[in-house]
């Protein structure tokens, strides 16, 4: 073949390819380009959707099981319904009972009952009219921290609360973070002025439900690397990042020293000891201190995203974990928790999603025996230790 003939063949091939491409383009609807494999040149500039408006719908096809009523009756050890501090919106007591009956919740523990007349109002509204359905806890009056006899005043206040009907003491997260005495000194969790209070709880055999620190992300900068950015933007006062606050680790260490100092007092380290992101730490705490119990109020999101590790933890410490919600009163809220504990469902919303972070959770499908302990047996064992306000007087 001559050189001229060779080039003529090449030209014919090129024309054929071009014609075929043109024919393909002509077969596509007007304005539709070819499918490509590279990012659009202006892709980054077009990513302008606000985070608050991003609500993706999962395309995952999985089984979904509805659990309308808990398999075993429930004692919710972490709630604030109709409390003295009005943390939650007040509901007619009849509506609260209806929610409980509809979901197989036998008893709700109202943690923030305060003291004196305010405590009495909660007892009169919720405890007395509904025997066995509500338990109320008292609290410490921090306005008296600078009184010379603060410790004894609080012991007397606690004795009065128990005589009225309180069955535990609740401490909010302000201890160790923003309670100061008149000198400006931060009151530490293991402050010796508190020792007589913890000891009195042990004498009465009433539990101390204590909230110390908060999620780990709350102690980090509120920036684009913080997994709770939206939550902290909505609640800036929940951020404890900065030199004005002690570290999470040092505050928890003070709490754990206090636990160890009072071995005859039962402490409920709320929110899964407030480090569910670090279950190895919680395991060590429970292994080291037999007087500590935990519950998972408002930490379903943290635990549900680590189903294998969490399930192993729940199986190992099945005698030390109690059911708690810290999410008001709502049938759907309880049913979401039952689904997480009882089923093996995958990739579903935790209650309040995406308020605590943009991730999904997975069910643990706990065995019946474990469920029964967590739902009510462990709490019944703890509250069954109560010996009465007069026990040990004068000893």
C-alpha cells in the first residue's frame, strides 16, 4: 500500500468515528451531555446548601420493627417530668400516666425535686396520688455553700426531704464546672464540704444520681471538626472549652476519687458515667468501684452508633446498667429506645436526630434476661436498699 493510500484509509476511519459520535449526540435529548467521570469544574462553588437544610433520606433497604410496648415493664430512672425546676414542659399528670401505660413504663423517677415546699408540691402532685408510679429525688441548695454550717445544713435538709418522701439525691452538672464559693474558688466534685452529704445518703441507703461533665465534644473548639457543631451552636452555654473550665479528664478524676472515698454510698453515674464515647473508661470505673451504677439517659445516640462494643458492654455489666431517658415524656420516644434495645434493626434515627450529631444508630437485640435487668430489676434492687429516715440515728 502506498503512503497516499495509507493516509486515505486513516482519514476514512477518523471520519467514521466522528460521524458515530455525532450520531450518538443527536440521539440524546436536547441539552443533555454525555455521561462523564470527572468532577464538574464548578462543583465546589455549588456546594452552598446550608447544614440546617440538609435532610438526606436514606436509600438503604432494611427491616424496621416497631416495639410499641417494652417486653418487660420499665423503671425510667432519669426523667424530669413535672419536676420542681420545670426543666420539661408541665404535662397533666393523667397524660403522663397515659404515656406510661401505653408503653409499659411502670415507674418514672423525677430527679430534680429540689427541697422543702417545692419538693412537697411534686410529692403532692405526682407521688401521693399515684402509688408506685413515681419516685422523686431531692437536691443540694448551693446558695448556702458559704454558710459556716453548710454541710450540716444540707444533711438536715436531706433528712427532711427523705421524711417527706424523697428517695434519692440528684446533682446537676454545675458541680465541678461553674459552682464557686465567695472566694471565687470552683467547688470541686471531691470538695470535703460535701463528704457529710454523701455519707448521709449512704446511711439512709438512698442513691446519689450525679451528672459530672458532658459529652467529650463539649470540651473541644466549636469549629468544623466538632461532631456536635450544630448542638453547640444552638446551645453555646453547653461549651466548656477554654481556660476558664477544668478539663473533662480532671473533673471526672475528682468524681471518681469521691466515689472511692464513700464505698457505702450507691452512686448512679448518669449518662453512662458521662463518657459513653469511651466505654473502656466506663468499664474500668465499674470494675474498680462496686458502689457505682450507670444509666444511659440522653446517650442513646452515643451508644447506638457503636452497636458491637455497646452490646458487649451491656452483656458484661448487665447487673450495673439501668434504663433512663432524660427526654421528657412521649410514646414515640420510649418506643425508639425499645427498638434500640430489643431489635437488630440497622441504621435508624436515634430519638432527637440530628440534634446530637449526624449519625444513625443500630439495635443491640439484647437477650431477654439482660433486658429484664436493665428495664427494671437493677433499679428495684437499688431502691430496695432504702432503710428509712430514722435508720442509724444516734450511732
